[in-house]
C-alpha cells in the first residue's frame, strides 16, 4: 500500500451488491486465501487434516482446557484485541434480574454510567454529551456519518489499517465524500501529510483510528488534534477509540476532541453489545445546525439526545429499549476503572505492553508497527517467522490455554497474529494471563520448529 | 384519532430538530402532561409529595421487596410488556465467560441460534434468512427501510398505536413515502379499508404491528397477508413482531410473510440488546435487485447477509462484533421454547391472557382493545377507573411486588396502565406472577377507593 491520498471512489463504482469480501471474514485458526481456499502449512497439507477437523479439535480443547483464573468456568484466556477477559463481578452484573428500562432503579444506574463516562473520557465540560446505545463500535461510525456530516460533505480519513477502509465505506453510505490519507502498513500518516491534505480542501471532519485493531498501530491523537485546530479550525476531530478507550490516555477536553466513539468489549471490559460515544458541545452544535434531517433513525441523535440527557438527569425516558443488563455490567466495570487514578491504569497497560513487545523482540519477531511511537499499548500485532502461518500455531495455543487472533489486514492476513493485552488481564494482579501467554507463544513456536 | 388514510407529511414539515416529544418519554410511575408538568392525583397534590420523593420511594421499595420467584435476587415481578421476567438459566447464560466471536465454540452457538429461529418463526423454506444483530427492535425498522425500500418508494403503514407513528417516521428518514391507515384507538384498520388503500397506489411494502405495545391491539396477520397477496401481489408484507414473536402464533411460510422483525426482551425471553429478523427469499431478492445501495451501514444486509449465512454454516465471519453473552442467552431461551410444541406455548399465553382479561372485566374495567378479536395474548392495556391515574396505583403495586407500565399512547397516556403476560411468567408453573399480579391490582384499586 502506498502512502498518500486516495478518494474512495471505488465505493461508488463497486456494484453495491458485492457482498463482504473474503478477507472481511476475520480469521483465527482458519485462514483462507483471497479465492476462499484454505491456506495451510506444508505439514497440514501433508497430513490432509481438514479445516473442519481442526476447528472441531479447537472446540473440544476449549471445552477441556483447565485454566482457572477466576471463579468463571475453566476456559482458555481470551487474549485477542477484543472481546477481552472480563472481571467476575462484571459478568455477574450481566445476570441482573429484569428491570423496567423506565423505572427509577435502572434510570439511576444508567445516569451514573453516563456521568462515569465523563470521567473516563476526562471531560468536565458540561456541553460534552455521552451516548450509550445498544449496538457495536460500528454503529458509532453510523452516528457520526448520519448526525454530524450531511450528504456532500467532505471527510478526511486517516488510514492505519482495515478500520479506516470501513469507516470510509460507512461515510460514503451516507453520501459523505471520504478521502483516505494512507500510510504503509504498520505506519501512520505523518503530521506534515495531514497538514498538506487539510490545506487542499475544506473538510467537515477528519477521522482517525486511535488504535487500528487490524495492525496495532497507535495514532498520536493529541498532536493530530492540535494540528487540525491550528490549520483547519472548523474541521471536527473524530476519533475511533474502539481499541483505545480504557487503555490509552485520552483527554477529551484538553486535546479538543469532538467525538470519541468506542465499544464495550475492549479495554472498557464489558461484553460486546454497546456503542459508546463522547461528543463535544461543538459537535452537538454542528448536529443542531444541520440543514437536512439525520440520515439514520436508530442512530439519530434527534432521537437519542433527549433520552441521554434525561437518563443522566435520572428522569425516565424512552426512544428504544436499552439493555439493562449490559448497562449494569458497564456500571460495574466503570466503578472498578474509576476507583483508582486513570494515569495508573494507562501506566499498567504501557508496562504490560512493553513486557509483551520485549518478549516478541527477544523471540526475534517483528511487529507490524515497527516504530515504537506507532505501537499500541493494548495489543501487539506480530509477524510470524517465515514459513509459519497462523493455523500452525493458533490451535496449539488454545490447547495450552490462550486464544490469540489471526491477521485481519487483507494484504498480509496470513502472515501475522494479534495478541491483546487489555483490562483485567493487565490490571488484576491475581491473573497471570500476560506471562502465560508469552510463555505459550514461545513454546508453540518452538514446537513448530522455530528457533529464536 | 379518526379512521382513515393520512400521509405522514408532518414528518417532512416538522423542523427536523424538534427532539423527542414529551409523550415519547415512556411513563411508569411518573407522568407528565403534554407541557411536561407532572400529572398527579388529587391526593398527591394535597400532600405535596414531590415526584422525586415518589421515585425515591419506589427505588427503596424495589430494594426492599421480597418476592422470591426463582434463585434470582429478590425483586418485584416485572409484568410490563417488555422487558419481561427472565428464566434463571437464561440469566446465567448472560454471565458466560468471554469467547472470541470468530472461534468455533461461539460460531457453533450462533449457528444453532439462527437455525432455532427458523423453527420459532415456522419457516422451512431455505430461502428464508434469519438475522440477529446487536441493537433493539427499532433497528429492525431501519433494516427494512434501508434494505428493502429505496428513496421514493411508497409504504402503507397500518396504524394500531404509537409504534406505527415511529415506524412511519423511520421510513421517512430513509426517504420512503409512508402513508398511514389509521383506526380509532383500540381498533385496527379493517380489511376492506386496507384493500381500498392498496387499490389506490402501488405500495412497495405494507407494514403492520402485530401487537402494538402502546395499546395491546392485535392485528390479524394471516388474513392481512392473504389480502395483500390477492389484491397487490408485488407488495411485501412487513410485520413488526416485537411484542408478538414467542407469544402469538406466526407461521412465516404458510402466511406468506416477507419480514417479521422483533427484539429479544419480550416473549423470546432474553435481556434487551438484540434485533432479530426473519426475512423471506422474496424480500432478499428485492434487496438484491436494489438500484441504489443500502442507505444504512450498520444495518446494511450487504454487510450482514454473508455474515449470517456464514454463522449458520458454522464458518467464522466478521463484519461487526456480535454480543456472545446475549447470543448465549438467546440460545438458552430458544432451547427452552423449542423443547415443547409451539402450539402449546401459544395456548398457554392465550389462557393466561384470558385469565387476566376476565379479571379485568370482573373488576369493571375496560381494555383499550374492546373487541375480543383485537386483543393481544401477551399483554393487556387497561383503562383505569375515572379519577384514578397511573401514579395513584403504580407505586403501590411495586410495593406489593409487581411492576406494571403506564400508558404510552400520547392521546390517553394518563388514563391507562399496561400489564404484560409473556414468557416464564406464563409458562413456568412454579411462578405465580399472573395470579399475584391480578390480586395486587385488585387490592391497589380498592386502596385508592375504587369499588368494582
């Protein structure tokens, strides 16, 4: 992939019914090439092990494996970049008895969640607006595209992996013109390139993936936002923080961010099912100044803004039914996260990340993000040694007791694995997930003949 | 409200930023009039009880109340028309340890859920397509509006309450022209009126709310679908089954339905957070024949169709992260529902409904749905006696151990309450939710001076 600007015209010219491409099948132990054929190591092909058999084996191993890290049923530690391992109390909150979504006990819980999110995002500006809506991180893109931008608006999408392509596709779906600024795999667009792009056109928004889950590339949100405010002050700064909120420092007010969108199942430590956003007063004003109505109904802030304001004021309110159980789990996790200084939490993630990255380097392996300043603190994307593919090691790792993820970046999906280190696996001193995962990775590579 | 056709032009002429109207605040113990002022009974006004105090009292009562119907923490029985009371095992499934959304154990679970939904909707046609996506019932409207219809298409919306207004608003959001066929409150559009409307224009879809949660009005889906197929065979039949799937008979194939959309938290018996749809082969072909791309990204079947097909084929696949815990809970609930003949389940709901409705009549109270053929089997919307408002009885009912819902239909929200009778409260013989709820209602009315 070349560095530089690329208007995503291909989204317009593609027949709209070209369904998901093969590489959007996220692979773990199973990998297919772009024609959909299974990619196998030589060894596997020799023994004619079928994919189905391999998957069955994993299923059986996951049933058998006995890794007791809590009072949860025995299971391999889930060390992928989301969903992550969850705290026992968070999982217990998922079993909360049924409550009315408009009666006071639940309304109080929801209100406290929204207030807690202000602290997590480090915003004290009362004009900032948190949203918590049933969905996934992806829904956050729709909310940006359908509430902040209008058809015909221009968006500059900074590309550090798979998720920028998807965000651009989402924007184009809503009639927004998305121009991607791309960097080579493992790198990120540089500030001078962003400045040049911003000088060429009036962009309504610039979007950046704080950590791209497909590559483990970290963007420098603070410096980027400063630049945008300086050279294109009207442009809103939109951060996809799906793989960063809760493990990377984010100072919403201080850095002048306009939207940070995320999901529940990564460093926030709650099962998947919630789309979570913090939106600046400036972004809300931009929304209110729209000339056209929002282009989504379920994601419309016209529908949700009064509901979120009412919940935070602890007044019952209804647009669409929220998930009380997920909101309770978020309440529990936020209470845990906010019980100690956020700076300590971020330092813990940095330390765990350094431990993983040093172990990877000691093993003679390279990361997709080669420059230290580009490396995420909540995950590591690791190139496998030549001749070793994810299916050679992932099933064995499950057997030992750890689940890693395969590659996701279409051009190199068969060449790397992803190791997530977020949440309780990092912050809970009783867990040994990180050390064990590193050890198992070493063993597995040795077992397939790799010598560091 | 007058019977007859009404193109929802008001959605066009409204300033788009008119936020949610006061009555879209779903009320339970608290009620406000259309100016937002609290509606109180004379008694309450006399004692100057503030709303905040009343809500606090409910919160405290809900903490104290000791109604043990299972091994869940003590809590008042939630007898609103969704969310409903949940089975212990379903709630335990919500606490399932974390799994990768693309590893085989979870993929198998998801695949079984999709197959199970075919049985629940009574479809054996392989062209039918189930969808399970993080969201709420509302998201199902967006999926219809953005995948089946295209901007400029005509939709006939049959109105039996609040949710038709909202579905029409959703359709208009996506540029679809929604014409509502309205009936007086408590009634439903008659077949001859529908036939007349269909003869006047070429409608791409007709939408019907199987049970409108705001009124408890049941529509006759079978007869309606037969009529549509006869007089306007190209028109697709879209059923909002949020308050019907799992408690009202639905024969997807036999009745020639094109979409039935629902949510998890009602008669399916799973905490809120899932949008669930069954879509006919004809509807999928209509989607594939679109001239324009889908107008939603998160709700796009272009993105989801291959994912759902892969999950059902037990192949890992990724577009947006599903919620493994909610899918596990759905798996558990579907297993329970499908462990006995569906006909028995529907008969149980009919019997419980008859018991409630007979008790209501014996109390001298009227239902919004006055004609027996219009009455839902999973809920009852009950007019309170003259001079008694929901805040007069709902807090006392909570204290006794049952939560009912206030009114939701804007024109009469302060005059009625809603009693939900779905799921385990009906089918679990060990529970006494229905009998106790009827008894408490009687007592509460007597306590505020009502004599049957």
